[in-house]
C-alpha cells in the first residue's frame, strides 16, 4: 500500500515530562515545525509530529513505564538524534543557545566532511546537528581519523 503521509522508513520518537513545552521549545531552539498534534478529551497530548526539512520526529509524554524523559531518569540517554542542517550551522547553533540549549560541543568540521555541533535540550535529550561542508573520500577519511572504514558512500 502506498503511504499517503510519505513517512521515512525510520522516525525517532522522544518522550518528555512536559511535551507541550517541548513542542514550543523545539520550534524556538531548533526550528522544528508542528505537522500533527493529537490531544485527548482532557487536552493531554496523545501524539505529536514535528518536521524539519524532509524529516519527521515524534514527540510524546511519559505515557508508560518504558517511556521516560532523560529528566526522569537522572539525565541518561539511550540515543542521540542526529539532524542534517542544510545551511548556516553556526546560526542554527546560536539560535539553539539563545533559546537555552546547553552546547555540548561547539561547531567544528569533522573528518567525514560535516560541520557539527552537539546540544542538550531542557529535559536532557542530546542532539547532534550537522551540515555537509565538503566531500571527503573514504581514503581521506581513513587518513584523517585513523579508522578502517568499510561501506563508505
């Protein structure tokens, strides 16, 4: 069956203690846009989807024992969301910092050709943002990193 929503094969989902505050903050800090919000009869969030360029992320509350914000589990994370930024990674970083993101790593060029920075949101989710800035061959990346690389695109 064709997917009328044109969803990606993988879509990360993050859980927040205060998901409505997260929706607002993620827009202000990182530039996400609301594409779908489901609320129940009491106004509680059932599900939300945010868009960034051609990507989607799901946002939810702590609705079960396995769905917890890092803020509820001592700040631990089991994943990092990696987001490709199309341009002005430095401006994106400054926008995030101005909105209260904790910068974990300032923008810098990586051996694989992206300029990246890392940030933490108010509930403790860790994010990496990357902008491709130059094409790098597998051989160049191996030399710069010291890694043996298999499957380089």
